[in-house]
């Protein structure tokens, strides 16, 4: 039985640090770059949770190119159940080209490849056999996500949703469906504004659809804020982590939050654990390069919050 089944785009990430963000017909300098890192929001969360000792599976499409086959083998080696991952013949695995400026802003160019080539119907082994306890939706093909959510709801599973301000992945007509279905919604400030504008509300609290729903808002260097029905709490950023690459920090936060959630901690503690895991991600280039095991995570948590997770 899986603790979590995730979906979303897979990606080979090419990460570049640039001198500045160039405008149209302008040139900026690439200062550093990577040769390709494993990524994709859902898979970043899956690998992080697997490293922490959870049972996680993924529902994604990879190309049958060398990159896709290598990624599939890597996921299996890292403890991710790959039975619902498909290799599409003749397709190229998705790529992301991410340019980060000195202020921490990103420009992202995405080549969907195999993810766009997927066609219904979607056969999900773990849902058909009821072998998952919860599901996570991340940025992906809206047809894929819609079917994934539909099948998850039919199985009576809680749905977690990681928002992205991407009108192609999350068209306005799909947002209400996802918002109503989600048990916990993860978003940053830009994503929250996109969702609020679409919903016609001016307060984040107004996004809550039912009393049990939790909203987790990440605020970059300012930490995060977790909203429950009757209150909200601020989570501080974790100091001491050297910022090398912010890419994937939000996915790390989601993974840490869910790890604590599955262990039965309160939403506030979940937010703290999310912040701690995110602090590991930003210390290295690549979303999956510096993911901790539970003992290492607990050590940093204890150092900052002066209490171990085992005694919370």
C-alpha cells in the first residue's frame, strides 16, 4: 500500500544562473549552467518522500529516449514505485530550461514532449487496485490531472494539490474543481494571486472550500503561512542554509509538509517540517540533489526549533 501517489510532468531540468533577466531583443550572460538534472514537481516530491522512508508511487509519462529510460531506472533505485509510469514509444522526455537571476526570479521554458503525447484513457494500477492512501496533483497536462483527480475521488482518497500559476496546465475552468477536491493546497504568493483573481476573492482565507481544508502559502525568504479553518500561523525560514539554487524549494516544502502530515502532526508542525526540508534543497543545484533522510531532517529541525520531531 502506498502512502502517496503523485502525478504531474516529469522533467529533465537544465538550470542556468544568469546576470539578469533579459527583455525582448536583449542579451544576458549565462554565468553557470547544469547538464541536466532530474526534476518535475510531482517526481521531486516523490523522491523526497521516498528518501524519508515513505512508500510513494508516480503516474507520469516519460519518453522512451535514453533520458526517459535512465530516469525510470533512477526512480526505481530511489524507492519510487514505477508501475504507473509509462514509456511512450518514439517520444522525447519533457525538458525544462530554467534561468534564475540574482534576485531569485525565474524564467522557465518547458518542452512537454512525452507528457503532451499522452492520450486517454488513463489506466492507473494503484487506484484500480485501491493501493494508495492519498494522491498529490502537481502541474501537468490538464486532461491527465482531471482524470487522475476523478479516479482518486471515486476511490475515496484525500487529494493534495500543488498549485502553479500556469494557465496551460491549470485553465480557469479547472481551478474550481481542483480547489473543491483538495484537502491541502500548496501555493506561493504569485500562485495565490492567480487563484484569487480567477475566483474573484481578495483574501487567501476566502479560498477555503470546507472546514477541514488547509492552505499552505510559501513566501520565499520570509518563510510560509499555514491557514486552517479558524486561524493561521507563520512559519519562519530556516537560517544557515546557503542559497545555491532555489529551484525545487517549493516541492521540498510540499514533501516535508506531507511527511509530517502522514505522521499525524498538526498543520503548524507540518509547515515547520516543510521549511526544514526546503532548506536542504536550496543548498545544491538540482531539485533532488540534496534531499535528506528522516534522521538528518530531524537533526536540522531539532537544531532550529529546539525540540525533536519524535517528541512533538
